[in-house]
C-alpha cells in the first residue's frame, strides 16, 4: 500500500453566498481520502490567481462546470500515480499543466481544491490530523484570531468605506478565551446599534451590517462596544481594520463616500495614521491600493513600529511580491490566502518569505466560504501566528473557529497561544 494518488474527482458544491464552487476528492492507493472546497473572494486584487467560471445566464455566470470538467479531463490523469506526500511536486505539475501565470486556463478554483485535497489525503495516509502532519517535529503555536464585528465595503453594500472592523485579543491566554471575549464584544455591539438605530442585518462574513454616518462613527461605536462588553479597549481588546483601499481608488486618489469625498494618497495616509493615534488600533490591512506602494510605505513608516500593516491585494500571497515589498518597506505582515495564489506550496512560500524577513503572517478565509476547515490547520501547522476567518456568526465561519478549539484541546499541555508573539518586530513589545 502506498501514498500514491489513485483517483481525483471534481464536483460542484455551493458556497456561503449560494454560488457554485469546486470540491476536489483525492483517493490514494492506500485508501486514504482527502477532500477540499475552493473559497471565493469578492474583493479581489488584479494580481491574484483567477477562478474559472462558466459565464452566461445560469447561476449569474458563476457556474463551475468547466472547472470541474478540467479536473476530470486533465488534472486527474496528470497527477495520477504521484506521491501525495510530495506536495511540491504535485503543485508544480498542476502549475505546469495550467500553463498560465494566474491559473486562468484550468482555474484557480479547480487547482486550489485539488492541491488542498492532496494535502488532506497525505495527512490521512499518515494517520495524523492535518495541523500535526504539517508541523512535523516542530512545536507550533495556537494562532491569534482576528474577528469581524462590523462588515462594510464590498462585503456589505458599501455601508462603510472600510471593509472590516475587527477585534483582536492578544492577552487572552488561549484561543477559547479569545472567542469568549469576542462574543462579549459582538453582542455588545449589536445592542448598541439596536438602541442607536443603524442595524441592517449581517454582511457576507457574518459581521453586523450597519448604517453609520461616517467611518469614524463605526470606530467610535466599536470602541464603545468593547468597553460596554466589560473589557478594556487598548489593553484587553484591540481594533483591527481591513481598509481594502483597492476598492476605494489608487495612487490617483481615494473616494471615501461616508467622509469628505476624494483624498490624495498623502491625505489617505494621513487619515489612517490619525485613526491609529486616536483609536486602539493594532492592525491595518491594505491601507492603500494594490499598486500604490508610496502611500502604503508612508503608513508603515509612520506607525509600523506599533501597528501591524498587512499586505493583501498588494502581495496576493506571492513570495516574489513579498520580497519586493520588504525592500520597499511597504508593510510588515502578509495575508495568506491559498486560493489567491492557487496552490498550497506557493502559499507556504509566501508565508516563509514573510517570516524570513521578520514579518507577521495571517492565514485568511475569503468572503465566499464553506464548511471546509483547511485554513485552521494551515494557520496552526505552519505556525503562522494569526488566523482571520470573518465574524462570529454563520456556520461557514464558526466551523473554522470550532475546529481551532478542537486543535487547541488536542494540543493539551503543549498548547501555546500566540498572543503578541504573532506580531512583527517591536509591535508586541510596544503595545504589551
């Protein structure tokens, strides 16, 4: 009996938006089985890998019949007989088979589902949980969660310009306690908005979907919610923002509909730096557009010693872009989305490139998700230090948080919560 790949099957499933997505199932000669489901993003960078969609009228153009067909007609035969334990070789074969720089021919949705399914099959063959299979002999940390309270931007009809208003609890001491504190804040935020009147349901990732008068109104409300929950803002609970500035403009200017209209790159940097001075903000993602490295570098230079500045659209989980960004001092942390680059191996390379430069790393979900819990295992087994899943509601989000609780429990006395150690350089020391 061997760990060689015997068969690969693709199928259409459905994601959290009710859109078609791709699942891959890999069976090894040993009988071990691995399955994985491709996520999908709404806020997407121009430099990331591309999903293959059918277009046309059916399913609003989001059908995945071509992507599924490619698994059966090309991918299955190309990797049949390969050793599932050699993830790098499998992923290289997938990339060569596709033959494009952005996975456009076979589709990143097909390729990432197969890549992750192979990984799951290898772990099943080794009879180990995926996080332990990835960790090997290394001791790894339980990641610090980053959890959405308010959703805006492309995930919530642009009710706020900022895409995500989140919280982080680095002093919690355990993953379980971090979730308990977050639940307090989430409920307190709901009660505040109910009393005030701006509540309008939930956004794509499960956070409250509010009508705020301004972006600062949201920051004020979140700070008040932290205090109303019985926890101390800036001591126990910190704010994390995903500006998703790519959706607001570029180096030519940014449009903040809730505030005072169009801002230059310099003004955008000044606005974000001011927020970081006045609110208990510990982390900021994508404060500038994907190609506006000047503004991003200005924010990093001003507040990067005490605030994590994360590159998402600017880095797109690409090791080469991480290296370039490091030379330009553009940020100090990388967001890792496996489907953004297309394979497990390429995602790990981006994470390794960031860690080698002393950066923070955050393994992240997408706005279109499923019950797949792969990223909980990647964040742990790769010792990334941080995990971003979305909010504290909806089963596609809670499945991942709950899986982390199981992982932490399985670690027993060896469980070490990342806390402030998850951050680059002096950030943890300055804040703690």
